[in-house]
């Protein structure tokens, strides 16, 4: 199965032999591709929507993989069972706030040994903050451009104690900010422009939210410094 650039980048982080859960699977393209390639022996493909689950079930059946991919309708990590023995959990295509909500709501479904592969389409700093607060360290990161959008991907594993990430780590990504690169610079420039617009809107608001303004100005300074440093 031919995956999109985003899903292919996520698939590249999955370790061979690990049992997979794809939360918010949509059409189950990722688990189908990974099972077909022999990368994973078993996968749970779950989604909260009846429509996507029906399509995923048809796709899995058409691929002849119903014995290796369990398609379930459930909210987030509620789809997982202890006997699934899941080693890698993928959550992609959601905003950072919703992703954090799903992780918090389903925290009891994780035993701490899992690898999390997370690809929020916005607000990645919220996800990094959640990981730090729940003693998950970021082990690897990547950016991938797909259909006009740049997606961050982060791979996390349980650590103890909590990882002391700085605000720059949360905003930029602790590994991404070290690696830099053309795509990092491109996305940083976009975020700088977006943050400037947010600041202008806050300054023009009838009732000034001073805390939000200071936070936005702080984040802008972090991004501008990183952009200048990587340009040198």
C-alpha cells in the first residue's frame, strides 16, 4: 500500500516486531501497510467514528488481514485491551489539545513500557508539555512536509523523573532545534509570522490579556533567536 508522505514518515519510526495501536486510524492505511510489509505482526486500528471504522474494516478485509488487524470503534486508548500487548501507540492527525486529552483520559491503558509516536497537526508544544509532565522523554523527532502542511512527529518513551524541558524545547522541539535544517527554518518562519499576527490581535483587543501577550512575545523571541542562529 502506498502511504502519504506523513504516514510513511510515521511508519519509519515503528520498530520491527512490535505490536501496534493506531488511534484515530481513519481508513487503517498505516496498520495495513505495516502488516503487509511484515514490520508488525499485529495491530489495533481504532477510531471514534462509525464511518471511518466501517471503511477501515472493509480495507482490512480486502487486504486479507482480519486475523492480524483488529478494527475497533472506541474513544482514544479505550480501544486497547491488556491481551493486545501493544508496544507502540501511534496517534496522528489530531490537534495538540485533543491529543493531550486522549492521552490523559487513556493513561491507565498504558503500562509505561510503550513507545508513543505522536504527530499533532497543530500545537505540538502542548503535546511536548504533556509528555514532560507524565515522565515521557522525547527520543526522536522529525518534520515532514505533505500536501502544503508541515507536520511534526515525535517519538517518546517513559522516563523517570520528569524531563526538565525548557520553554525553547517545548516550542521548537528538543531534538528538532538541535538538528535545524531547511524545513525547520521554513516552518519556523511561518510560525514567527503567525505569532506576530497573534500579538497584533492581542494588542488591538478591547480588553488586553496581558498574560497571553507576554507568553506570545516570549515565544516569538525564542523562535526569532532560533531562526537567526540556524541561518548563520
